[in-house]
């Protein structure tokens, strides 16, 4: 694959303001990440210089891009992350088109340009007139480029693929369809040896779908979806004649809690009395284990139900901090420097308390999506421990090749996602 398509300056919305004589290296970025230094502006500039290095290969450049887009999110630059994500997506697309054309020319089978342009995977969005044109933003233009479909045969890191899907797409039913397609592709490519990895990816994809259904208030579809998966898990346990493995047991507990939350959320939205829902779900609420409950408790105690235009929440060592520079216009209601109040106030997480929290607005869509984000991270990282005392990371004995500094850097990014559970789905 031609790296020039994903290193062109037109893909970057943020270029370094000051040209540095000594160009930053991956070692510099790794040092910043290891020190938990939160000068995101500087680290994002470093990723630009690293991406522009001539000696990096395709996979390495994409890993640095994943770091860069994640840092944009952590730095509250969702708009920038979305636009650069679209630009990267289109650069990958254009490179794959150029590679396909090159292979056809080498094999002597040259497909007419009209046939290429009329292929089903391209007509829905159209094709740029020049294969060599990088579809990023043009200088001094605020109009984002259209997002082109990535070829199904293209092999990308799963984490980058999911990040691009979250950034380039609005949270709507079209994105749900994309997740269903990806689920089908993952199942086709799976092998018995990759079963655990497949399960992790499918579980997290279901969380993505749940988030979209919550955000779009498709409560009927949401409850049906949750009920269906929960039923399948229960049937699977009965058919196997033994208990589900640990991963699926936790998944079942999480879905049970989410089903209760979403039914109550729907009742509150439609102004329906919650009495019947409480009676209906009291028996199965007892099936929710401590990890699921502690996840929700942790989010409730560390994340605001919503964020004002002058304050942001961020978890640091189990504490909540406020950044006065946050200016996301899509969120509202919390005043800057407002003291955070634990909505549980030491009370146990019971069904009656949940009803009150939803009715008061303390248990909001943002809280539920953040809880799903925490579960997403926990599913991907078995070193993340969730307990009644909060969350912490166990020491990892995983060794990484000392020479692969880019992989070390992206591992650190993955490790630190738990501090930003409210940003996992690219909603803020």
C-alpha cells in the first residue's frame, strides 16, 4: 500500500504552528505517554512529525494515526478528530483503489475507468475524479470531504477500524447496519483458535449498537435487542449443560442491568409509571453481579450526568477534575467549578434507587453510555479490575519488543482509555 496517501498534509487539520529544528521522534512521544503528561497539543504535534517520517511502513503509520485521533478525543477536539478520521478513511480508500489498479495493470487485466466508477461499493458516495487525489480538506476550506467505503478485504487493526467507524459516522441506524455487516464479516473470518478474540469483538460491537439505540431513543428496538441477546445467552447456558464461561457470564450480567436501565429510561421518557417495570424486573435484577453494579456505581460517582459548555469531566486516579478550557457546544447544563455530588450518597445500588436516579436526571443517557464504555474497555483489557472501591489496573507481565516503540505507545494509549470512559463512543 502506498503510504503517501495517508501522510499527505491535506489530511491534517492541525499542523504544528512552530517548525521544530529537532524533529520529534517516537521516543519523545513514548516518554510523554509514560509520564502521563497531558500536554496533548504537544503530543499531537509530535504525531504529525512521526507520521511524516520516510522510513515508516503502512501499519506503523496507521498505528500513529490511531494515537493521534485518540489524543484529539482526549483533548476535547471531537470535531477535529471526526474530520481527520474521515480524511484518513478516504486516504486508506484511495490507496486501496490505486493498489487494485496497479495489480490489474501488472496482470494485464485493465478494468475500464467507467466500470470502476460504476461498481456498487462506490456509486453511493461517488468517486473522486483522480485516483491520486487525496480526499482531505482543501486549504482554507471548512467543508468536510465525503466519507468513502473501506474495501471489505482490507485488513486494518480492529481498534482503528472501530475508531474510524465511530468518528466518520453519525450515531444513527445506518451505523447500526455497518456494525451488523462487520459482525458478519468477523464471524466469516473467525477460526477455532480466535474464538475468545471473536467473542470480545462481538460483545463490544453489541455495546456500540446499544449506545446508538439509546442516543437515538429507539427504546422499543433497544429493549427487544437486549431481550433477544439475553435470551440467547440463557439458552446457550442450558444447551451446554454447564455454566457459561466467565466472559459470557459477565456479558449476561451487564445486559441484564442494561435491560433494566433502558426499560426505566423509556418509562421516564414516555412519562409511563414505573410500577409495572419495577415489578417485572425485580426478580432478574438479583441476577446482576457486583462487577456490573460497581461499574454503574463508579460512573455515577465520577461522571457528571451532562457537561456544561465551560467544564469537562475527567477521571484521574479515581478523582474528578474540571478543565476550564473545555468548549464543546454539544453538551450543556453543568456550570463551571460546580461541586460534584455523589448521587448515591453512600446508599446501595438497588432497583428503587435506580428509579429515583433516573427520575431526578442523575442517571442519564450519558451515564449509561459511559458505563457501556467502561464495559467495552474492561472486555478488551483483562487487567482492568472493577470493584466496590473503584477501578484499577493490575500489573502486566506482557513483554513488548524494545525496538517496537510505536507498539509500546499504542499499548499505553489502550491502557489509559479507562480515564475517558465517556469518550469511548466518540459522542463528545
